[in-house]
């Protein structure tokens, strides 16, 4: 049949609007939104005709496409997605997935009144931070602890408290951008501290810090460059040396370690990342880190260190503006409880489990997923291949974790088109494109989502008429 004949057989907008299933949607959605879905579905079908992918107009297929588009309109906003990218701590996808205890704690405090700021022992007003402070102190060895809404806030609050109107000395090689165009120098400016850069981008020596110290020096600041590495002709000052220098000059030392690692990953074959415990043991006065990166908990900025500094931060007026709510505290408490036993933390905190689970485990899971896709539709070529996952979230930038992936393709569909369709599925699936194939990394996919992925491929295959 000629293309012009196929075009003439396309249904009119009013004809589709008169269908009972579409009328049902009109009861709950604006007419303009439904009209848009109808026109888009007809246009999509028209493009398939132009591309030579449709040789017969099937009315029911167009009607199904209308409903598919309408469903997409209804589920916009913050929603579940399937992370098949292989990036464990994916900043754009909400970073760390919370463990079960964290979720249970949130449900408990969200549905009930709580003792958020009520001391059950004395019957008087209590402190919200007390619910996690003792736990954090026990895990890190710190004298005191405080939680705010993110790590940038933690850095700003700490500097504002101990270094306002004074100078903060930091190496040029550590003036990082921490995401979303937020930069350490800018955070320092808002804190009221004056930035004093020492050394060069690739080499900083102890004498650079010594020369910068004067009567207006408020803090020696060390920033862990967790989101990049400088290789080659480099030099950095060891933390222990900076601590000695701070003690000699009676100047506090602060370290921002960013990702908040409580587990020594070098024991599991990874490059060593500084742990919070190590910083405290070294004598650092104030340490700041994130709750939703390597820690695997909710978004939070955690401050630990000497009581003389952290307790002052609790009295800072900024603390109220930066404080966390009951659900964040409950989620953090639930996450931290697992760390009382490292093996339980690795088994139960999704971020740790994804990073440390074996590639052979991912291979077996890849076989299960591929079979489900093949059982649901015969319209795609699937194969299992080895690849690498990434930690993400500005953590361990040079680490590549061996993994297994499922690669999917159909020679009649551009991989970019298939990626778009998966991303716009009822439950969006975020994938990578590699060598003209869709790549899904099993390391960041949950078993519970296998059936959803298989169903999405079937739906896409049916709609594209391949």
C-alpha cells in the first residue's frame, strides 16, 4: 500500500476522543492534555509510515499508544526509576538507596508522634541531635557530633564557627568543585572565612603552610579530592604532618573528607580512601562528610570532632537554618546501626553491597534477566558481556569495578530511540549506549525490577512493530 493511502487511513482526533477508554481519561485529566496525547500518538504513527516501518494502519495500535502517552503524563514528577547505568552512587538518580532499617525508621516516625526534641528520662525538652550523636561518636571515636542537611552546609557551618573573619589555609590542589557548580572557595566565602591558597595545583609542601600562618590564621583546612585524581609529578602534605603543624601553632585543623567512608575499602581490593575514624585518630579537630555517598544513608552533612569546636557549632544561629528533620535523623540512625557490625553493613546497606558484591554474582543475575527479556519478546537480540561499574557520587573516580552487563539491540531501531523509549517507560529505565547497543549493568539493578524491565522491552517491541 502506498504511503499516501496509509496517511489517509490514519484516524481523526475526534474519532479517538470518542473511544470509551479515552473518555475515561478525560474524567480525570484536562482535555488539553488528552488532546496532546492523541495528536502525538497519530504523529508517531505517521513517522513510522514515513520511515517505512508500518505497512498497514492498525487502529488499536494507535489507541494503545495514546494510553501509553497519557500514562506517561500522569506519572511525571519525583518517581521511581531503574538504575541500569552501573553507577552506584548516581547523583542525578538520588545517590544512595536507603537500607531497610532506615526505611522502617522513617515509616515509624512519619506515622507517629516522636521524642524528636523531648527527653523521656526527665520529661523536659531534649536535643534532636542526641538520637544519633552517641552512635556517631561510638563509630568514629569523636568527642562530639552534629548533623546538618548536606556536606556543603557542614563545611560552611564549621568554617563560620571557627574561622569567621579569619583566614583558612588550604592547598590550591584541593579547591574542588563539589557538584552543581558549588565550589569550596564559594562555600568558604559564604562562611565568612578568607581563603588563603598555598602551593600549586599539583605540588604543595609543608613549608607552604608554614609560610602562610600568621596572627589572623583561623584554621588549616584539608579537603579530600574524592572526585578527581592528579597523577604524575605531584606532592601533598600528609595529614599527620598537618596535625603536628596545627598543634605547634595552636591553630585548629579541619578536614573535609566528602564521601564519608566508615569502611576501609583497601581490605577488599580497592584503592585506600581515608576513613572518618582515621582522621579522628590522627588528631584532626573537625571532620565533615556526607551521609548519602559512601556511607549509604540519607542526604546529610555530618560534623564530628573535638567538643570545644563542635559544641560551639551547635550554638551557632546558622545551625537552626541548616538542621535536619525527624525523617532524615531516623534514616541516618537506621543506617548507622548496621555499622556496629561491618559484615552486616556490607550485607544490608545497598551502596556497600553493590560496590563489594562479586562480578560472578552479577553474571548469574545477568543470565536471569536476559532469559526474562527473551521469554517476554523475541524482537531483541540479547547477550551477556563483561564490563565495569563505577562508584560515582564523586567517590573513587579511578576505580573500575568488574561486572557483567546485558546488551540489547535490534537492527531496525536506533539505539538512541530505544534508550529514549526505555527512559520514558511507565517505570523509567536508565541505561547506557555502547557500540550501538543498549547496556544494562546488573550491579545497580534490583532483582525485583527484572520483570518490569522485561515487560518494558515487550511493550516497546509491540509499539514499534518490529
